[in-house]
C-alpha cells in the first residue's frame, strides 16, 4: 500500500490532501484507460459544448438584465426576487406544473410499465403489432392536433356533438378556451401520447431478462406472476426503470409541445400556464433573456431535485 505522504523543502513529512490523492488517482485511471477515453472524447466535447456550457451561461445571465439588444447588465438577485415576490403568473405556473407533473408523470410511467409487461407475454407477431399501435401516437408528429377536432368548440366537435345529441348540454362548450376545461384536456392529450420511449425501453428490458431467473424463483417458492414482478422482474430492470423515471420527470416538467398549440400562449386566465410556457413567454416573445434564464435555472434545480428523490426510491429495489 502506497503511503499518502510528501516531503517538503524542509524535510518534514506531511500527509497528502484527499483532493490531491483523488486527482492523482483520476490521472492514473485516465492513463490506464486512455483508449476508452479517446473513443468517448467526441461525445464528451459535444456534450460539454452544447449542454454544460449553455447551463453555465444561463446561470450567469440569470443575474443580469439582458434584452438581446444591449450588453447584459448585472442586477444581482433582482430577477430571483422579482420571480418569487413580484410575479403572480409564475406562482400560477409553478402550481400548474407540479399538478401536471404529479398527474401525468406517475400515470404515464406505470401505464408504460404495465402495458409493456402485459404485451411482453403475447406471441411475437401480436406483440410487435400492439407495440406499434401503442407507440404510433408518439412518433406521429403533431398527431395531438386531432384533439382540436375531438374537443372542438363548435357543434361539429365530437364531444360537443355527442353531448348535444343526448341533451346533456344546451350549447357547445369551448373546451380549449374555457379555463375550467383546458387544463384537464391538455392532461388527457399528454397521457394519450405518453407511450413513447419509456414504453419501448421497458419492453426491451423485459425481453432481456433471463428465463432461468423465473425457473429459479419457482424453485425458491414464487407461485404467481405478481410475485415474479415484484421479486424478479423489477429488480432486474432497475437500469431501465431508472432511465424511464428520468425521461418521465423531464417530460412532465418541460411539457410545452402539446400545451401551446392546444391552449395558446398564454392560455385563458393562465389556466394551462406552466413554467416552460412562462419561460417561452419571456424568452421568445418579450426577449427578456436574463429573466428567462432565471426561470430556466429554477426549473433545472426542481428537476434535478425530483430526479434525485426518484433515484433514491428506485435504488431500494436492490434491497
């Protein structure tokens, strides 16, 4: 075992700092695996340039006033104080975002997992067909716009037509313009399109489980499919579950692709206003990039915090 000591110019032996020891270990690891680091270097450079650097720039701009015409002007914590103490619309956006994430996130996640588990038990040809059927809405671009016809504001909309035919309403309901209906409709549309990457990842994870594990489980006393799911399937699929959780959280907190075309920007009485649409309002319309960067930083912190909580919860599957 090597001694973590060093000699000074006076001959006094001092212990090396932990930070220096870790740095030296890192250098030795890079030198020993230089071929591997060489192959990941292109991705690392691109990731650092287009992900890490923009995040750092956004953090810096959040402390400035920047309208894209004049140089950024330092304002300190003014943007953050304005965001939490003077922006009532942001507080509405925070409430809507967390309600949206709490409903669509877990529902979409467990819906993908249960459907993938059920479809995986079918014959290969039928499994392939059903996988395509459930996955198709998420790869059809703006397919969610079909809902503008389903919940159309006039009597020709499918929902209004049905309600009028059965005498449940006397006049058409403006689902996408009424503050009482627009947010639930958006949630339904997002759930309809939620069987995307997570669905395929879960099916791939289920396909990769060794059948011998189930045979060993039967020998050890597992008697039904539910026990197999809890004691074998979920622990083995922990990497896929972790990836799905991260993708679901990111999608729930950053949903705007479907919200803006359906409800408009801003929506009626800000009923479907989220943090991302608030960011788009200030960044793409008002060009207050310093304030928009502040919103982005708060959203980033919230997403990382929730993701860490979910990761800790999923890590218990190994136990």
